[in-house]
C-alpha cells in the first residue's frame, strides 16, 4: 500500500496547475448518458473516483476514449444496460448521479445504493423524493434502487421540487432528469456550489433550457432530446484551497494557475484575516506568506455551512493551519457528524486540539513533530500532508488511497514547488 513520506521545513515557491474539479467531472460524465451523440469533456482530472465512474458508464455499454490531453470522449449511443452494479458503486457515492439521466432517457434504471464515504450519513431519500415527484416509481430492493416511469408515461414530467435539505448531488440529479422531462421543473432550495452552474452550462450547450443556476431557485424547461457538446470542467476549488493553506502554513510565494478566487471567498477571507496575502491574478491566484505560519499567522475560528459559506471540504485543511497559528480558535462542523477523524492524527504530530461535540477547540503550538499518521478520509489526508510539510523531521502518511480519490498527482505538484515529498511503498 502506498504512503507519502514528507520531510518538513521547506517554503513553497513557483506555479501549480489546478486540475478540473472532481465534483464537477463526476456529474458531467453522468450527463453524457442523456444523449446519443458524442460528448467531449476537457480538463478531466486523473483521479480514482473518475476512473471508477468511467468504468461504470463503460460497463453500461458507453464507448469511452480517454486522451493524453486530459479530455474524455463519451458516446452513449451504444448504451445497452442502464444499470450501475454494486461491484462498481460500492467505493463511490457519486454513482447515484446515474439514476436521473438513465431514468430520463430510457424510462427505467437499476442503480445500487452508493458507498464510498466514512465521514457521515449522506442519504439518498431526497433524490428519490424529487424523482418520484417527476413521475417515477422507485423501489429499494436488495440494495438497489429500481426506477421506472409510472402510469405508462413516456417521459418524466416537470414538477416543483423542494428538498428538505440542501443537497448538491440531489440538485445535480434533478437538473439532469428535468432537462428531458415534459414541462417545467422548478428546484427550490437548490445547492449553489460552483459545480452546479458548471453542470448547467454543459447541459445548456447540449440544448437544455435552464435559468437561475447558481441561485437557490432553478427553472428547467424540458426538451425532447439533447445533443453532443464540448465542455471544459471547471477548476477544482477544493484543490485550490488546499494549496492556499499549504503555502500559508509553510511560507512562500506560489501562483495557482486556473484557480478561481470568486469560488473561494469564505476561505480567502479567513486567510487574509490570518495574515496571508492572497491576490487574484490573470489566469489564477497568487498566495504569499513571508514565513512559516507559527511566526506570524493569527488563528481563525469558523463554522462550516453550505456554499457560499465556509466549505466542509476545507475544514480539515484549515484546521491544520490553525494548529500552528498564534492563539486559539474554534472550528464548528455543521454538515457532517463524523468529520473530525483527522484530529487524533494531528494530535500525534503535536497539535493541541480538544473536541466537544461538533466543535473543535485548537490552541496553536510553535511547532509540530513528524510521525507516522493514518489518513481516514479524503480531506483528512490533505490536512495531514499540510501538517507534514511544516513538521520537524519525517512524517509518513498511510492509507493515501483516500488522497488519490480527490487530488490529481498531489505529491508531484508539491515537489514542483519545492516540497520534499515522495510516494513510497
């Protein structure tokens, strides 16, 4: 099993190319199922979850071509089996995104209940509620969602869908399904994360009629068919934020090419309040920190919430930064009930953190000491890498298969800007 060996204490300088967002690429790969014409996606990140999704839709009969330039061509005219089996779904919860497109185009689908995440409950009941409102009959049997159109309908019907909670994948599923529905669909309480309007823009290129994407109310006027398109996956805001925190922790001067400052307002505001210089530049973001965090950064309290608030996917990385900042801070996690699993590993490196329910109280320390630590989930992995970059001595991060699910060649990118990091067996 691969591990990351990090020798801390180096400042980071140079340029990093930010990859396409995993959380945009996965629904957009599913959107290719909506048409019988070829679709080309550019800037697709090379990640384990993306490989699994490609394997999943290829298993349905879709013709997939992956190119060296980071693009993927998908032709779903050959799709013969609208089914997502457990063997492919068990490691990736995003597979539920296949349900809406398959149901909308073929009128039936069989999709395994998803797995792939240890950070808390992510129920699919909101997906089922919304698709049922659009005229689907869905039964859950033997671990599968069995969906079909009700009452002999030929197409899903437009509906007003008001979810009980903000759900990103639910909003994406409804967007894709509604694009081919009969009539207008209105999504209330829709998620506003940047990956939502990026998916909507792709669907519009395919012929969909969508208004209001990027707000909490989205209107979709269904069309009879969609066509192929070429679309570039939006840059990964969480990878961008992770590198922002890494440079803030170590000190240095790095330009994050393709990074979108307008997608990270809450994180960048906290970094600036801490004392980091973050500037939007032509084609990216520049982050400057004069010296390692414990010499000048002020710890920042924050509370995770839905976009445009502070993202839960940046909580662990910013907590690592707080561990070596001046003063104390409180981090409140409101999205997932089990997302402090990185805390015990940060404590192994010398951090001073106390947990009280949904709140972590951090007292900054002047230094961390390298040790062997174990990654427990995707973003926890990134927090341990950031801590290892500033810790004295060697840090060995185990179980980095979590990291490979969401970061495209992270260690290579860090080496390119001066980090002493390598992948070892």
